[in-house]
C-alpha cells in the first residue's frame, strides 16, 4: 500500500536501468515461491495520519477493493495538512491495479502536486519487464521511458500484500525487488517479534517487521541508500493483518504512517 510509505519514499528517488544477467543477490529473493496462504485483505476504506519526528504533517484516505474477480485495486488521495503544509505543499492521487491470484502488479499511476510543479508517474508491469514514465510540469526536458528488465518486481502495494500473505513466523525473512516511483530497490523484510500498539486509544496486537532497502544501480549492483537508513512496520496480529504503523528513519529524522480508521465494506 503505497501511501503508507509515501512520506518517506517521495524523497528517495533515483533512476536506474539494468544489465542483462541476473546478479548474485537475485539468489536471495524469496518471491519465486509465490504468495502465501493468508487471504487478501477484504474491501475496505482506511485513513492514515502521517508525521515527521512525532509531528502530524499529512493525511491519506485509501479505498481497497476488487473491481472484478481477478483484480485488486487501491485508490488513495492525501496531502500535507496544518502548519507543515505552509512549508511543504503536497497533494497526491494514486491508483494501482494488481492480479488477485499472484499479487503481481499490473499498473500504477500517481500524480503529485507540489507548490511549483506537478509530477505524474505511470508504470506498466509486463511478464519479464516494466516500463515507467515520469513527467514533470513545467519541464524543459522530453519524457524518456525507463525500462527495467527483471522479474518478479513488485510495487509498494503488492510488496506489502505479498509479505502479508506469508506465514510471518518470528525470524522469517522475505526478500523481493520493489519498484518505488521510478527506481528499483532490494527490500528485505524480517519478522522480529510480536508487539502491542496503542492505536487511537485501543490496544492492538501486532506483528513487528524490520525493513532494509538497497538501491539497485545501473549495473544491477546493490548500493547503500543515501537517504533511507532503516524502517519498521507493524501488521495487526489477527485475521486481517492490517498495516497499523510504519516508520522510516531518514536523513532528517523519522517519518511515520499510522492507522486512524478502518471500515470494511
């Protein structure tokens, strides 16, 4: 679910194109086994609050549903609010579509409206590659598609859905390639334990996850991420496994997303 990461990952964009052969790190990927047995999240409306170093800074409304038997879709709107908006104006619309059986992405579109520019990103996922187009307005440069010849690759929503579907026993580690906006990353997610969170005054049992990211450069080599240091996530430890909270340590402190409301359809 992309909006859970957007406050951090909008800052973390690098363009990359790959070499022809699979690199050594590809052997660590766990995605060829396919999705786990945990059911897909049911249709729901969710709202999340975002913040920076404990300060509330943004809000997002999410609609997750199945437009047809074989597809799942996420539509989200959000933006900065309050005093942070006077410093950093941002409004976001996002729509993504995925295969319900494989949890593989099909397409996503995102529009980011800043104070002085608008960025539109469209990514289409094929069997063995993806094509991304990132358009900035105003811009003096022609739009050039980015082609990434690798598979499987997930977007942020399907990466979360795929990890969520797995058994998630303490100590389990999942490794997958994630396309974040317009660049590929190797994401490693480890189940580090069970926890309890206070969400809107209610105690929630949670599965705690540790997140590590490595940037994949033009030669398909892994590089340290200059902005993202580490991350943590909590899924509800119940039949829904809803993302309760996500934190990302970045160069200016940490950003977070936390569940405010959820209504099943």
